[in-house]
C-alpha cells in the first residue's frame, strides 16, 4: 500500500533521527532487527520483509564487488583450456571476462584463483604423495580434467560402500570380461566395479593433457577416471587392472596420475607403488584361460 509518508513523519513515528531514515533509503545504513520491528509497527509490514530486503541488497552489493576481477584473475583464466571445456559441456561461455572468471571458479569449486593455486600448486591437500600440478606440462588443463572427474563422481550414486573382499571375489570375472570386444565391456565393467563400491568414470580428453587415467578417493569413494575416447584395447585392459591394483594395494590418501608428466615429492615411494600396480595388472592379464 502507498502511504505517501514524508521522511520527517516516518522518522517521528519510528522515534529515530531523520538522518538515520535517509541513510537507510540511500543504502548507506543497514536495516537492523530493531529498526525492522519499528518499521513493522509504522507500516504494518512484517519485520521479516524488511530484513529480507536488507539481506538481498547486501548480497547484491557483495556480488557486484567480488565480480570485478583484475589482471591476476584474467591471467589465471588464460591458463585454462576454456574453449575445449565449453565444447565438452563442462563450462558455460561467459558474456564478459569477469563473468567467465566466475563460471570457472564455480566449475573448480573454489572462491578465488588464489584458492585454486593452494589446491593444485601449493600442495595443501593432505595426501600421501603431495601432488603439485605445477610440475606438469599443462597444469591448467590437467586440473580441469581432474576436476571434471570429481564432478562426475559426485553425480554418480552407488548403493554400497567399497568392499575389498568383494572386489577380490570379482577379479576373475572382471579380468575375463576384459577379453571381450570393447563395445560390450564398459557397461558391465562399470556395474561390476560399482558392486564393489568403486566408481568408474570416463572423461573427455583435453588436447593439453597427456594423462591416461587417475585413481584417487573422491569424497570417500575410490574412483577410477579414464579417457572416454577409444584407446588401444590392450592399453585399456592394462590400465583398468593397473588402477584396480592401486585401490586394492594402496592407501586412501594416495593419488595416482598415469602419464601426467609430473614427479611427486616422494618419488621413490610413488614409483614403487606404480611398479606394484604394474605387477598386479600383468598378473591378471597373463592368468587368462
């Protein structure tokens, strides 16, 4: 309802200084809970309405402030394979550079390029092999590929948790299945691994990513991430068994990136575990009837 009340009258009715009312109208002073209750008495409009208006305004101002990105953010944006990410449907094309920065931050699930750097470069993730993508040939692209796997893993629901005994019991069937024609394998393989509580993910390749696959625990789930494009089938068979070997033989905090072109801090330990996974894969490939 239109009250046609002057600022002076409104101030008198609320018992507040006229300047305070003007500052609220101009947006230089916030509506407090006390003021909202006073406004409710004068206007008959609930205090919650005025407080919600204030929250919405505060959010709008903060979004406008944080969406103004400078040179550092734009420089970070240029390290990412944006065109391929958009073409793969991972990311929407932004209307402006600042908009694109916001969309990229949302994709990675970080608040700022500085936070992104902490995760992928400064090795602040507590894992057994402290991974720094700064040692790879194209860290922005590798980070994007890995993040896409995280998103795929979060979108995949499994109704049972990882069970090592169940996985071991399924190994003969999995290794036998991997002798079948490639086009008949993927669906059944995914189902068998899911039955053991493992997520099998297939991700589009990026031209700047030499990586063939990755194995890691993503938010409590062991996950194997492979290229969705057709590979040489012998390579595919070996890679699947190799990654299964990592899950069975090694810890939850280990991250394994196959052919990513990087050296972890604890290289001897990492190399030893890669060799163990190789032995595991060869065993299951050679022991076929």
